[in-house]
C-alpha cells in the first residue's frame, strides 16, 4: 500500500531539488522503529543527513529538507542478503538498478556464494562500479573458482605448491576487501577438495576478520551424508577460529526429512563448545540448482565437460553414470519434483516438469535427463524439502535470511521465485500468516544478524552514526507475488527504501537514484 508524502515533505522536496540526493536531510516522522536487534518497535523519528543516521527519537523541533509521514508504518534497517547470485546481473548495465532486490527491501547483498564467482576481486569491483549500483555489494572469495584456476577440474588433492598458490589467491582477495571465503563442496571442483584444504584456506581468512560460508558437501545422502557435512563446516570454524555459516541450510529429499532437529543439535553443541556457527535460509520448500549437479555422480564430472561427454560415449561407463543418476533422482523425490527453470538449447522446456517432458517424449525420465545433459544441462527448481524442517531451522536465533537468488532480465527463463520474493515471503507467510517467528526476530535475521556475522559494523542496525540503509514498510501490505510458474513479479509493501541515505523507492515507486557501493572489509569498514 502506498502512502503519500506530507505536504511539508512535498514542499521541502520541491525547494531542495537543487541539492544532491546525498546532501539532503530527510526526516522519517512517527514510524514504528525497529532497530534490528530484535527489540520491540518504538514510535520515533529518524533523521538522515549526509548518508548517515543523524538522530533517532522524538524530534519535534527538527527541520529537514524532506519529511516523510511514517505513521502506522514500520521503519527498520535495510535488509541484508547473506547469499546472493546477483553479482553478474549487478555488473551489467541492464540490471545494475537492482529493482527486484530493492522491492524486497534489500539494501546490501553478499555475492560469490557457493564457491563460485570471479577470483579477481578488484576486477569484479571495477565491473560492478562501471554501472551505477542500486544497492550495496559485499564480495566473498570463491573457493571453487580459486581451486579451478590452480588445480583445474581434476579429482585429486592439491600439491603443496598448489596449496601455496591457493592461499595466495585467497589472501589477495581478502586484501582487496572481501568479507570471507565461500565454498560449494557439493559442486565440482569444490567437491574434490578434502576438508583439510578448506581449513587451511579458512585460516588465511582469519587475520582479516572474515567468515566462512559453505554449501554443504551433502544436504541429503549423496556422499558423506547431511550430518557429516554439517560437522565438516563446524570443523572449519573450530580449526580456523572464525564464524562459519551453513548456507541455505536444509534437509533435502525424503531420505532426510525430519533431520532439521539433528542439524540444530549439532549447531547447539558446537556453539556450547565455543565454535561460532550460524546458518542462512530461504523460506521455500523448493531448492534450485543445475540438472547435472543434481543427478550426476561427481566422479563423472572430473576433468570438465569434455571428459564428461567422453565418459557418456563409453557404454560401460555410461551404465555406471546412469545408475548414479537413478539414485540422484530418487534422492530428489522423483521426476515430478524437478521443474526446468532455464535451458539455452531448448527454452520451450522452461517451467515444465521432468516427468511431463519424459511422458511427452515417451521416455524414461533418466533418458530424458541424459539427452538434456548432452545438449547442455538445464537449471532446475527441485521440490524437495519439508516445511517442518524449514520452520525448525527458521526459528533458531543463529539463522539468517538469504535468497540464494539470481538477478536476470525480466521474462528470461522461469527462475525460482526466491529471486523476487524471499524477504517479503518470510514476513507475509511466516510472520503474518503462520506466526512461526515474530516480526522483530524476522527483521533481526535480515539485518543485524548477518551484519554481525560478517563484522559489518555500520549497517544492520538503526543507530546514530550508522549508514542510512533504511526500509519503511506497510506490514499488512508486504507480500511476495512471484510464484513457481510466474516468478518475474516484484514483491510489494516496501513504501520507502533508502540506500546510503538516498531514496531508491519513494512512496512505493522506484526513483531511479542509485547510491549503492561496493563495500570493502578492512580494519575499519570502508566503501567506494
């Protein structure tokens, strides 16, 4: 629901159009202010000056260039996405506006998750800054890309010389301002790294105050098993002495439904020991990945795509691959739980189920999947979680909210709706409708908690001196509109969104102003 400016605000805005957006003072008047800590809201005013929060309180005599009437609305820190695949989109001129993300209330995203993304942090930063950013970006050093650049796609341990080279690349990334190290040990080539490699590289991150976030080696029973994979991440935190994050934490597939409580027990035990363990989560019961990593055994991918295709051309080896794919499909719950979201070779399959496509082709679903992989495996949505596990993990005080979403051109493919709806969905479904979590705790999971885990000192809370990343929302109107068949739809309910003190959304409409920065981790947080 949109709310009009007060007449004072409109008049003062008209009188100050000559000022830059950064120079204007903005007074958010009479809102229900939540500071992000989890405390209950208080009615207060918030004054923005010079891109920062200048005052919070009952500011009756304060004058400002722009006054926003926030009565009945909630005012909170801008939301922080701890796991976003939006980096490539934000580095493109057509998507750097970040509108789908702003519409969810996001003001900062962490990119290069799951061990993927550019190794050269300085170059990525330059590409991100080439087009004006709609929100802030924080970079992670991607382990999988580091390993690929040094070891390649080989299924083997790194040599001592290669380990030194990987340490050097991780250190260079941290020196460039990265906030931590990400891994995707479920995916090739990260899956070929032993735990000791990850612990050694995490130790490089420690002097910089960074953290480690990992897509678990196994979220089901693919290899080591879900609980052993959780323990592996905890061991990294124990060895390196840094915060670690079980990213997009879940129990994937019917084989492990109900394991949410076991994950909680493992985390609580480690935290009692003194290991800094956290998790992030998207509020959906479907995941998204590629058809190849979902179904193919990892040994078949060693050496890259050419090696995979050569193995598929050998009948005896193909028979072994097929057996592995049968097991992988069973772990996902079957062909009717696999929906295609993007396939460059055949866009006509996007949005369809593997079971339906196989029936149309009069094939076994595994044979259909093999044909698709040969032509370049599509990306998929996989309906494979149980809501009891989702809620069990959501209510934990150490669980952050994160989207795991992409930023793609409007209308391209059939992406997971989390790319458009994650943060609004958590508020709409799990706060307003189901009451799984309270509003204050939900906001904390989106703001101060991710900022605290990352060591981001000037964002995530509303306090004097902090960066003015602020959202003003209508609680009754917040809703995710995107769904699995029609995902390209912006969320609703964010009335005003400020990024570094500049309005990106005003009265429910995008302003076109872009004040995002690439945030750099240093001894003192700086940005450019």
